[in-house]
C-alpha cells in the first residue's frame, strides 16, 4: 500500500498549543517525569470546578436527552442565550439568530467554512488564539494579521489594520477579552473598529469566550451592542466562565442587517445540519449557567483564587531578570516578553523545549499565537499558588544560566 499523506487543504494549517511542544511533554511523561502543563486554559483539572447546579441539571436531563436535538440548539438553551444578550443591548435578535455548537471551536470553523472563497482575506489579531488563523486557512482564506501593540496595553493598532484592508478583505476578527494578552478593549476602541468595519463593509467576528473573566473592575462590552448596521457574529460558551471545557458547549449569535446575509445564513444552517446537532445533554447546562449564581465573580474578585493567581504570577514573572509582562485585564494567561539579546534567543519554540526538558514545565512559544518575533511566550495561571511559585522559580533558575546556542 502507498503511504498516505494529509490533504493539501491542511498545508500551512497549524495549532501549536497542542503541537510538538506537547508531544515532547508526553514523551517526558512516558519516561516517568511529572510535567506541569501550563499550555492550555483548561480550568477543571486545576480544581476550578463547575457550579453544582449545572452538573445537577445535566444529570437530571440525561434520560430524556438521548436523541439528536435540533441542529442549531435546543430551545431552552437558545432562549437563555437570547435573553442574556438582550441584557447587554443586543436588540433586534431572535432565538433563530443563535447557533449552539460543540464548543466555540466548532462554530469558528463553521463560520469560516461558510464564508470564505479561495484567497478571501480575513483580518486576525497578532498575537491571536491560533484556531482563528487555522480555521481561515482550512477554509481556503488568507489570514492577514494586524498588530496589537504591547506598549498600548495590547490594543489593536488601527493604522496597521487600515493599511491591511484590501478589496479581498471580508471580515475582521477580534478576541475580547484577549487570549493570549489579557487585553480588554475600551468602548472607544470598539467604536473605532466598528467604524472601520462600516467603512469597508466588513463582517465582525468577535470571540468573547472570556467575557466574564475580568479583573480590577474592567468591564467587557460586546461589540455587537454598539451598532445595528453591521453584520456581527459574537461567540461565547461555557468552557471558561463556567469551567466546563470538557462539556464542549459554545454558541454564536448573529446581529445586524441579517437580510444582507441571507445566503451566508443558509450556508451556516446547512453546515449546522450536516453535523446533525451539538451534544444534547450538555446543552441543558446553558440555561442554568446563564440564569444562575455567577460564581466566576467570586473567583475574579480581589480575594478570589483566579485573581490572586493572576497577581502572583504577574509579579513573579516581572521579578525575573530579562522578562516583562503587562497586567492582564481579563482571561487566564500572561504573555511575557523575553529580552532575546540577553539569552541569545532566536527560536522561541526551542526556548520552550529547552525549559521543558530541564525543568519539566510546559509553556507555549509566542510564535504559536502568530506573533511574528521569537520574543514572547504564554503561561496559564490556573495552577494553585504553590505550583505557580515552583514553576516560576524554575523559570527564573533556568534563565539565570540560559543562552540559546
Ligand atoms: N476562543 C478562545 C479565545 C479560546 O481561548 C478558546 C479556548 O481556549 C476557544 C475559543 C475554544 O473554546 P471552546 O472550548 O468553547 O471550544
């Protein structure tokens, strides 16, 4: 039999958060080493458990949730999502504008597959959550990265965006609150992005999966609440706010002049029906999650565990000579800058692998987030205090003697 190659569609598609660096971590584990994995934002394994009510509701509904559901989601979940967005001023919507999926991940791929023709361009932040870039490439499009400015609290660089808009640009993606930088966009920034979308006829895709993971009183504004004349697709889900990433529940809601997007919507409906329905039992968690007690607020308040871990890791990273990091306003990551000259770093993946092999702590290199220079990495601050302290002490010790060869 001949060797079997991947399809040409997959050339250039990558998702390095679970890529070669994770393979190396697994190899070390097979050798018997304990590896602290700070590579993915998966709250439950670090003891951030889901609210009890959510679990009870899923269990209660399990016996009657054995069949396929409606393709775009069960009614009670869609009503709850609809009401949730109404409280944020997303008006002129109905339950029919909502799609429930097996996580935001599935819906991102679906949204891009339904939109893009070969060589259509989509503006994507750099750094990004790399699924966006991967989904655009998989769908035949060209991701065009616009820079977010570290000096300006990682806000999108509007001039860079303007320069990169061409006749092929179909859409702009924003991630707010941002993974990996922790930025939360101001109303002025969102209005400026809205204005650009209006001027150039772009669709806005806004990934807001961390919309409740906010620190120091920062407020999240859904960009869709700021206009009704732009087609906007807003994404969120249960993975982060409610710590049930394994349930694989997310949604997207379409707002704006949907009459202009009838054909696109028909495409989305077809893709949604091709995968029959999202996981039905887990959709029962949505109504309880959105309508119930929001225990995430306790975790992100000043005395909360997530807040404390954010401040601790932010301080410890900045205490390491050669590293600097902005303070996250939201989400669960730090994206520190490395003084590459000091450590002679030219390859950030190599840096992550060298650290992993010596100290058995897994980070993700910045270029995996489509950041152009080899001078950043991402760390997840979900582990308990002691583990974070140990991991960052290991990083400090490692960097005290590291020079890349
Ligand atoms: N979008 C962003 C910005 C993320 O950080 C993640 C997961 O880390 C996802 C989407 C995927 O979410 P889901 O678990 O709903 O597929």
